[in-house]
C-alpha cells in the first residue's frame, strides 16, 4: 500500500486537475451561449435561401445552370467541417466515422473521393488514411469570417464546375440541443429540388433583369451560406461538447478524490494501529 504522504500528493494533483476542468467547463458554457446566438442569427437566412434554391431546382428556368443538372458519378467531393481544438469528447470522431462509412461505400463502387477540410482536427485525420485533399482551411476561430472560407469553398465548387467531381457533399455536426450533437451529411451539388407536390407542375420564376446573372449569383450565395452556417453551427456543437466533456472530467476527478481519500484514511488507520501495537509491545517488554 502506498504511504499516506504519496496518497496526499495524488489527492492534491487530482484536485488541481478538477479546478482546471471546472474552469474550462464554465468557459465553454459562456462561449456556447455566444455561438448559439450567432447560429440563431444566421439560421433564418440559411433556411430561406435553401428553400428558394429548392423551388428553383423544381422550376423550368429559361437559363439552366450546370449546378442544376445531374451527371454520371465518377468522383465525389466532401467539405468536412471539424473543430479547431480538442477536448470536446467524441464530436470530431463521430463525424469522421460517419464520413468514413460513406467513403467505404463509394470505394466499393470504384468512385474516387476528394476532400476540402475546415478546422484543424480534420487535416491530420484524413492525411493519416491517405485521403486526397484539395483544400484545407484551419484556424477558423470562434467568430468565423466568410471571407476566410471562400477560397477553400471555391476550390471545391470549381472542381465540380470543371467536371473533376460529380457530386459535392457537406459533412458537419448538427446542434440538436446542449446534450446532443449529431453528424450530418447533406448534398450541396447538384442542387436538390424541394420535395413538394405544390411544385411538380411546369412553371418558372420571372427574372429581372437577367436570368443567367441572377441564378449564378443566387447559387453562389446559397453554397457560401450553407457552408458558413455549418461552420457557425459546428462552433456551437464544439463548445457544448466541450462543456459536457469537462463536466464529466470534473465529476470523475471528484470520484477519484473520494476513492483516494478512503485509501488515505485506511493507510492512516493502519499506521496508527501499528504505532499503538508497538507502544503496547514496548510497555509489555518493560
């Protein structure tokens, strides 16, 4: 059994760790509220433009954009949104597993996959499995700027436009609530029509001044908004997951301290009993 002094030292070390994890939990909770506010601010625009694009894909426009037409799948692309930092439980691992399942399915069909990665955690993982990476956007930060993401997004959009890939998907985490964040993979290109009986007949929008100019601008804004909203939402997921992970670490530290305290008390009791026995033995000898 370890000596009382060694056990006391371990208890002190675990208590220091508990203070750190408790502080990190409070910081994550504070940041999560701010990232949630940013997520809620951008969600109405993101949802509305997705709805408009869904309507547009159902229409019969006078100008048909290349992003609206499907083609034979030979290669696909994924934009994967991960966190910049760790200590957020299984948030990134669960997302990467989800993408790997898709990767396995495409590989079985003989279809190649290319990646555009956002966040520092995605790069090392996908390099380790030998994935083909076209773009990496790291150090996104807690307040991501669209201007810093556009370069990487454009690389993947250009790859689709040039025929290098035939499908483009967006993989990120969806914020369900503080306790639940789940991986989500959605198709960006070609544009998915909205599944509604209301728009199944032949119809079109009236464009002013020019259909080509308006549709190209709208599609570009749509793609940028979907990726940006996913990055912001992933930030909220990161802070929520970090808060839960640090809360769990704090609780584990408390349990470990209790266990060590019991061991210390037993060791101390054994030491006292031994001292009493020695005193009694010495008195009997005299």
